[in-house]
């Protein structure tokens, strides 16, 4: 008896040919069409095959289109998303950097072999301006210059001015000024008083009194008490250089690169003279000369004398790098271009044009160099998520073709029996799929482009095209394989199926590839050498191996459970186990998708949890608590008590810090931390940063040496001896009471912690020394009132800096590379879970007609609807529960095996120093929630789907299901 066909799934055959007046009714398919041979003239009422099929089964086409739409969108969105967050981060680094960091600075050095007159001529405005064009020619895509912000001219270094009585002095120090003959001032500034300076003629001889007209910014005029007509005198060996202020200007865009590359031009600075014990602060400012005054400026500075020999005058050019159009993938090319400009052919070409020594420097190389390092570390970790979701999506697309084939097997067998060729059948099925797949794939790609407009089109098109090709060819390929050599229907139970040789080879291949990926990952890590396909596919391969092992071992517990179930009262338990064992061998495919998805989701969740833990640890060590208040001067009395009253604060500890103390008799520097031992011990224990017993630091017997908590390096330095420190309170002798690698007040460097009361007894009368008073306040607690802390810091210690652990954590995640990678991982985990659920649902849909018929038969034998629901749930439960457990175990094994080879430091901290995490770095660790949530959620949702199917099937009349196919 031929297999029954579902009339809803196959095209209807009219009993009599239709007239041309009724073209809506399709004719029986022409065998010649199915065979691929030339067909004769069609009947006037014949309908196209594709339209007929879509009318007969629109639900399947819509479902396939939705699946392709979502999958094509995800496939196209992944490379465009990667491009988007890489581009944003590259642009952010350049645009948010200081003007000096994103600037390419060139300075021409004087050639001692060139005559005085020629040297002065080379500094003329015409000569300096002529160099701009060849310089900008070196900035080619992708290295772009912000041409409207280019600045150039001739300047001196800051030099001391004469002791003019009206100039302000700080700490008795005279101001230093810089003379700058910069071009373009009239375009970038407006005159608020007076006029712009006029050029000064070049005097070849040098010496004598020289008057240079100059303009100053309004801020400079205010700080140095300058006005129009003021004269500042600079000493020469012979005569004086007089700078005559002719105008006061205001920058039109003070934050633009033109003014910010050298901020001294717009705002004077109060600087500290280096290498002095006493504070020696002085004002530094700049005067703007006419560009044509550059030769006169050069001649004047040559006669300054030996005391000002470092004042040298030299041409300069500043070219800011434009980051608005920078793309992440262009960063290597930009770095190569900068290298060529600083040390390669570009440098040689520019040096030949200047005819003198050329110094080229740029901070862009450092910015983009760190970006490239983080990008190379993040890319392979993100590729792991892409491989996992891609593998599960491919399995689901293949299963969709398998589901369609199971519904249309009788129809395809009929076509084959009527003379249809394999090619003809494949072409017909391909045309059917194309009607749904191609528009859906195009819509998915278009949606990805609409939501992510900044990425590349090529990789996204390839990804969406791969999805479309797989969806198009899945059903035709499976159908051709099924009808090539038709076989009699044979039961292929999962519990009795014997693996074929091909399956054994495939499993062994997966095992070998998984072992190779693990070995490669452990040897060189996931962050070395970019994304490697084999290494990135390691979690997928582990999931495949787990699925193969599960399918082979799954029959054993079923057999063991079926025997006692047969002895028990009631038939439901035995029937459910028997039906679970008689599941078709094809159900191994959804198991593969389920386990790969659970492994990928568990791995991705563990990655996100590891990143969050690393940032928590780094922020804790950076702050030394949940909040930190630090001041250069002693904190006011009573501030610790006020801080302890703020909501959320559990512990408060005051710390007095003295840095850079020399160890008496030994070489080395130590930071001395004086604390209240009890409060500090409670804080350390609460934070988990070097906890210790407060009694260890208390000097109860009044010995000569105070007990101290020291870092390992200090302990190694003094050995069994004592530590001698010359502090601001006097000489302190300490001995090692405990050793800790870190402590809240100082998580890096060498330290010694002493009890404040013990120090006061040891050095009486020194409690009021400013260096002995607390300058740091550490707080620990949960849910701190940030607003109250900021108010306390602003009102009680306005000069102190408040550092909150939450703010530091947010700063560690500020990179677009990090945020984008985390979002991709989260989407990957959710998508993998969704595809796993879809794979289970497709498996349920494939067996839905048989299950509904089973419920109908059981109801005729006295089973209630409740019994039917219990049977279906118990039938599905062994496989789903076991798959959930194996999925969690596979995720745990994957994390344990891959953890030593994956470093999450770059993903967690970005460009921050990995020293914040200690020697172990950010390691991948199994997260219980990430392992349990997917493994419980997916089987739970699948069981809910089984219940829904049982409820829906119970509503249908048993007679209708039992008579299905009678009319065939």
C-alpha cells in the first residue's frame, strides 16, 4: 500500500481538464517538466509549478522566509557590527585625544654650514609656507590631515625676560616668554584691542636694540598685566630686544587644534622649575609676531648671549591627523604611513626639501599602536562566538530542509516514479525555495545595512549569500539523495541504529580537529596572530564531540530504565521510554544543534562573566576600596566620622602616606602608610585586599622596633633584620610582622604599614606634623550614596580628589572595542540558544503528525487527554534532560580546556595596564549561572512546546486523525 499523502501539502490534480476560462485551477504536473526534457505545448489552463506549490503550502514558505530573514540578518550584521565598533573606537581615540597627541609635529634644525643670511632667508614666511604643500602631499589616504587646522611658523623656546618691575613674579621667579611668528593668526583670532603686529625688517648684522611688534591673547594679557603699548625687554649680549605689544586677540575657536597644539599661545601656564627642593613657580607665556618678522627674530636671538643659548629659533609645522573618516581596518596602513613619514621614504623626501636636519614626531603612532594591540587580542575571542552561532544556524537550516522533505517524501517519490529526473526534481525544488529564500535573504541584508550603515558590504554580502545558498540547496540536495535509490521503509530507531563507517570517520575527524584546536590554543593563545579558524572553532568542535559521545551512550540508560519500567504498574512510564528509544536516528541532528548551541552559549556567558569579574577586580585594586578620597594636604578633622554616616558605608579607614622614603643602610624606596590598625584591618578584610590581624601591628610591649605589614620586596630587602626609615616625624625602626602582596592604600609598589598609635608612642609629640596627618580616606560598602560623597568632598575637602569604584569600572569599559565585543557575545549567546530551541521545535514538528495520530489511537483505548500529555512529556524528557546535563558538562569542559589559552585582559581592560589584575591576568573561568541558564532554559522551553503540541492535538477529533489518508 503506497504511503498516504497529505492533500494540503501536494498540488491538487483535477479530474478533467479545465477550460481556458478557469485558469486558476492548476493542471497535473507535466512529467516532461520533471524530467528536465523539452516539454510540448502546455495546456492553456496550466499553472506554473512554483505558484501552485506556494498556493498549496504557503505556511512552509513563510516559515522558511522568516528563518532565512533572521539568519541572513545576523550573518550580515556580524561583520558590519565588527566594522562599526572598530571604526568608532579608532575615531574616538584620535578625536578624543589631546591636540598634541594627534598632531604630527615637524621642526627644522639649523644647519651650521649654512651662512647666517641664507639661514635667515630659509625662515622667511614665503619659504616656510612653500614647504606646506609638499608636506601635505605626504598625507595620503588613509592617513588624512585636518588641513584647515594646519599651523606653521618660526618660534623660539621660552627665555627669561628682564626684571621689569611691573611683570608678575611667583616665588621670586621672573616669567619666561616664547616668541612665535605664526601664520594665520588673522584667520583664527579676532582683535579685541589694538591691532595685529607689523613685520620687522631683517638686520643682517644682529646686535643692538631691536623692536619686535607682537600680539598676545586676552588670557596672557590678564595674567602678565599686559596692555596695548606694553614693552617687554629681552637681554642681548649687545643691546636689547624689545617686544612691543600692539594688540590683544581672542581665539575664535580656543579648543581647535590651531590653538591647542601649543596651548601656551592662548593661555599662560604656571610652571614648576624642576630639580628644586623649594617651590620655584613661574609664569610661561607666548607672544605672537608677524610671520614676516621671522628673519629678524632669528637674527635677534643669535645675539642673546651664552645664558640664552637654548633659546634657538627654528621653523615648525603642525599637521593634525583627521580621525572623522578613519576606519579600524585602515589602522595598520596609517601606522605604516606614519612610520614612512618619520623614518622612511617620506622623511627623506621632506628632509631633502628643507636642506637641513628635520625632526618629526607624533603621538598618533602610540594611540593607534595600542588600538591595534587591543583589536588583535579581541578579534579571535569574538570569532569564537561567530563560529558557534554559524554552526548552529547551519544545522537548523539543514533541518528545515529535512522537515520539508519528510512532509513531501510521497510527492517526490510519485514524481520520480512518473519519470522525473533528478535534475528536474532538483530544479523544481530550487525554484520553489528561491521564491521564498532570495527575497528574505535580500531583506535580511538590507536590514543589516539599515541598522549598521558604517560597515563594509563585501563580507556582509558573502555571509548573507552563504545563508541563502544553504537554504536554497538544503531541500534539493536532501531530496535528490532520498529519491536517487529508493529504499523500502525501515525502522531506524535511535536505540538500535548501528553507526555507519562514514559516521565513524566523521566522529574521529571531529575528535582530531578538536584536539588540534586545543593544542594550538594552549601553545599560542587565542590572542596571538589574529583570528584562526581552527582555534576559533574549538568550542564548536568540543560540542560536536560531546554530541557524538552522547548519541552513542544515550541508548544505554534507556535500556537500563526500560526494564524496571516494564514491571511497574501503569503503561505510561513504559510507553514513554519505549517511544523515546524508538525515536528516529535522524533525531541526532537536533541533538547536535542543541549541544553545540548550549556549549557556545555557556562559553559565551563564561566569557562575559570573566570580563565583568576582571573589571571588578581591577577597579577594586585601582581605588583600594569602594571609594577613595585623596588630598595633597592633610584632610580636615572629623571627615572620617562624616563619611561613616553616609548611607551604604560599612568601614572607613584614614591613612597617612609618605612616599619615596629611603631605607637606612640599604638601597631602595618604600611608601610608609600610617593607619588605625583596627579600622584598616576591618576594611582590608571586607574588601579582601591583603587581610590581616590588627593585633599584629600593635606594639604592646614598647619594643625598639615597631611591627609592620610589608610587601614581599621589602621583606626580601631586609631579610631577618629591621627596617630603618627616616620619615618626616623622625627615624622609625620596624620589623616584619606580616607580609602581603597588596594592601588597600597601595596596591602597587613597595610599602610598609604601621599602626598610628604605636608610632605616636614611639615618637611622642610628632602627631601634629603635617606629614603625619591623614591625607587619604578609604571607604568600603555596598550601594554607596555617590551624591552624598561628592557633596562631602566638595564641602569639606574641595582640593581633594574623590575616586569611586563604580566610575573606574565604567571607565574600564569605555572602549568601543570592548563594548562592541561584549554586545556581540551577548547576541551570540542569545542567538545560539534561540537556534537550539528552534532545532528542537523542528524535530517536534517533523514527528507532529505521528504524535497526533498516537494520541488519537490511545484515546480510543481509554487514555484521557491528561494521560496523553503525560506520555508526550515523559517521552521527550529523557532526551531533553540528558541533553541539558550534557550541554552544561560540555560547556564546563570547554571552559576548563580552553581557559588556559584565552586571555581576557584586553577585552576587560582595553588599553589599561594589566598590572591591575596581578600576575594571573583576566583568565577564563566557568560561571555557574552561564552554564546552568542555557542548559535549563532550552529543555524547559522545549518541554513547554511538547505540552502545547499535546494540548493542541487533544482538541482535535480522534476520528479525523484515524481516518487521515482514507481517501487517497
